[in-house]
C-alpha cells in the first residue's frame, strides 16, 4: 500500500469517517499512482476497492498492485459501491460532493438504507495534491520541456495564410513525437481579434501579417499537465498591442517577484491586478491570476483575489495576467512556477517572451 | 426562439415543471444551437438564462441570439442560478440529476429556501436528441467523411517500427486539415497484444510485422461526432486472428441486417452476441453492441441486452461487436448507422473492412 493512501486514512480519521468514495479521476489516479479512467475508488482501512467496467479491467489489473482490490462492475455502479461498503462493514462513508452527481448520491443512499451514512466532503485529496513530491515535479518538468520545444518549433511554422486550426494540428502532432501522451486541453490558437476571447475555439481564420497570434498550449506527460501561453507577432507590432503587451509582462513580473512561502495567494493576484489598473486597464483583466496544475490542468490552489491561504514550498501554479479588448485583441502571458523554500522557480523560464 | 426550446417547454409542462436547469454541455449546445462550454442554462416560458463566466461572454453573445439572456457569473454559480429562478418567479424547477454534482444541488436548494422546488429529472433533452434532424445528419455525414479520409490516409502511414502514439499524432494532424475541429475522444491505436484492451491508452509500443493494429477514431465536426474502428494488419495475418476477425465481421453483418424501425434494441445486440457465442467466444465480447452518437460520442440510445425500446428513423448509433483475448489480441469492427424509414444506412459503409 502506498504512502498517499496511508495519509488519506489519517485525513478520514480526523473527520470521523471510516471510508471515502472517490469519483474525481485525478484523485483516483493520485491515490493509485496510475492513469485511471472511468472508475470509482472506495478507500478504508478495512480495504480499498476499485470499481471499473470490463473495458478497463485488464489495464487496471496491471496498475493496481496491492493498492486496491479490483471489482468489475458492468451493471449499475451504485449497487456495486453500496454493496462493497456494506460488506466492509463501514458506518460513515465520505463522498466528493463536487464530483458525485446527485443521481448517484441518491441511488447509493437508497440502496445502503441505514447500513452506512453518506457524508459530503470537499477537497480532502485535492488539498494533499497541492504540494507536489519529487516524482510529480520531475514529470511536470518533462511536460514543461515538451511545451518549450513545441513553442520553439511552432514559431517557425507560423506564416500569414495558414489557419488557426492548422497550427493546432501541427502542435498536436509535434508534442506526441516529444513524448507527450496528449494535449492537456483544447489547444488555443487565437489570431488577430480572436485573441480577445480568453478561451477562443481555434477555427478556420487565417493568420495575417501585422497581428498577434496567441497560443495557449499544455501537454500531458505521464498524467501531469503543463499550461503555457505566449503571444507571437507576424510582421510589425502595432503600437497599442506593444503597449498592452508590456503592461501584461510587467504585471506578471511583479507578481512572480512577490511569490514566496508564506505569501498570501490573494496578494500575488492583487499586485498584478493593481498594476494593470494603474495603467488604465482595470476592466480588461477578467479572470484570476493563476491556478494550480498537476494531474489536472486546473486544480488547487486558485491564485485569486479572495484566497487568504498562504503559499507553500512544492506548490505549482500558473501566473497568467491578461488584458482583453473585445473585438480588438487580447494579450495573455502565462508561465508555470514552483514555490521553492525561499521564493519560486519559473519552470517555463527558458521560453522567450 | 428555436423549435428545440419550444419542444422542451412542452416536455416541462407534461412533468408539471415551470423551469429546467441544464448542466450537461451537449444538452445546452443542442438547445442553443452552439458549441457551448462551461455554462448552465435555465429554460422556462418566462425566459431563458445562460450562465457563463467572463472567459466566454464575448463568444456567448455571438451565438445566443434571442434564444437566451446572457448572465455573466464570476462568483459562485449556484447563487446566480437560484437568484435567477427566484426573479423569474418559478415554482418548480427540474434539474439533470445525472449531470449536477451533489454540492451544486444542495447549494442551490439552500439558497432558494422555499422559493422554488428542485426536482430531479432524467433524459428530457437526451430523449429528444436520439432522433437527428437534417442539419444534424448533414454534420454527422461530414464527420464520417473526414474519418473515412483519415483512415485511408493512415493506412499508408502504418509501418513496422513506428510507435502507436505517432500514429495518433498523424491522425490528430490530418483530421484538422480535413475540417475537423478536434478528435472526438482519445484516439485509440492498439497494436499486437495491446488490442485486447478495448480502451487501450496509445503509447510507445512500436508496430510490428505480422500483427493487428486496431484504430478507433472519431472526429468532431461542428459539434457532431463520429466513432469508427478498423483493424489493420501488417504482414501476414495469423490464422487465429483471421478466424476471430471473420466471426466479428459476420456478427456485425447479422446485427446490421436486423436494424429497422420498430425493432427492439436488445434484439440487435442479441443477434450479434448469440452468433459470437455459437462460435465459442461467449465470454470475450465484453461490452454493449453499440451506442448513439451525435453531440456526444456516447449518448442514447444504448444498444444492449436489456434495452426494450424500439428503433426509430433518424436514430444514429454504432454497431461494434468485439472479441478480446486477454494478453493475446482483440478485434473490434465498428460502423455507424442511421435508421431510415425501412431499414438502415451504414454511414461508414464506404470504408473497407
């Protein structure tokens, strides 16, 4: 049994639970140290049970080892889960209230009758995942390296006349030759005025001379994600675009310099946001400054205005201020940082901005 | 306001509801005729409200037209939703119990207090989506055409020595040059013994002479998905592989011939399953015969042993029997059919098997 599971047991005890049902794939992957999909995991000191269907049993057998017993479940999963909890004799089973649909909650409850209590929980495993261990950091470094190589490659590929989606195509091809399993999310290639939409759907628009091309790219390396944004320019850079770019870059730089163990997350967001406000773009930085990444591309911690929690060594998150001028253009610069014992390391620091 | 929304209103009336909260992205896309993401939709004859955050508002404004009012919601979404339902004066609001996390259900309920009832519903919109209209079928045909061209292309690309993930890379590139927005799911390339895992994660294994390569590919064209599997052979085909291939192909053929409006779904599954059983492979066809596809790659109807419902013209689903011999190899042949007024059209019929 691995250390992550053991640590989870002590979390359960603190909450007066004798079992926890996991439904968030990233949490299950974390606890089983695998690339789990389409599964549920029930953990308890009395035994861990992994539920999946026949499409995945051969794969699951190979990665579960002694971490959990495999239960193939081709009928309604709620029955399998409830029965397993009853058989283990559990009395108080937590579930992930943000990641269990209402229907499954109520079916399990109905089936369990008075056999055990189902207790909503929140973030037990996500909290643990915020601080990365050595193996996780090594994978994140590799994902970042692949991202750096891909951006270096795509710089030469960008030309007026090619479609946004063709840039995506080339990136989707290239990353897999560098060892990525897949992209971490729908790669964003937003040219010209499309860049004013922070999550633009890349499409048939053709790149043109003298406009920005925003690329937001992430890859998956052995389950760990990267997430990085750069803006490229074809031809000449318009004066306003240059000005906005410099403001975003300076805001990011101020935020990164403020990162250290113990610093309040809200403070990191604030320093970037206030700088952008001071330059007259208060209403145009419309999202949080950053987010954790790891097994998920968006995970805890959230670097935003209301987050009073303190940074800890081993946390990995993005720093990505942006200014979006609707119908005109948008600039976002996104880097990935690792909080160290004194300050932070910009994992993506080698990638030109 | 579009016809899909109007038809949804009458479904609500039949159930005694005056509102419905949608959280399944495909249902929201269907009702707003868009590529909606990260959103919620509250519909009611008193008004439709679309909730999203600042990353998507510019995009949403352009596709919502008069179908729904846009509500930008950067705080907790449950508050926005509950407040909107209260403001509309709704008394009984359905929600999608399979697609709303327990936490959101309970927060909305708590916030709404006695203002309105929250009623679990199931499949209201999914049922409507089972039968495709002309525009949907046109998009599915286009997605199928792209898939056909991609398989034709990849046939020449397959060579001993290249990695599974490199085949995925080439497909991910090629489909986008043919007009696909993205792949519909993680493309499966499973070579040799890996093919015995129905949902193998494509990896670093290199293709070898004299073994099968299973490719399961789907693309997204304007939101509509395709899903198709072929097995290719490098070099000579082993006698057992050939035998199993022929059994799967014959089982599929029998099932397809049985498809007609009014036929029971279970019957289509049964005819393939019984043929495979008669050939001695009863325990090795471990999943359902097929599934609907459209805005989702897996949707209603499910073509499986317990489904008593009848086929209707306009339904689109896969027919994909398989035989998996753990540790050895697997064969799956998957085609896409459209139920017509008399029988069915195999949409992917032009693709060699």
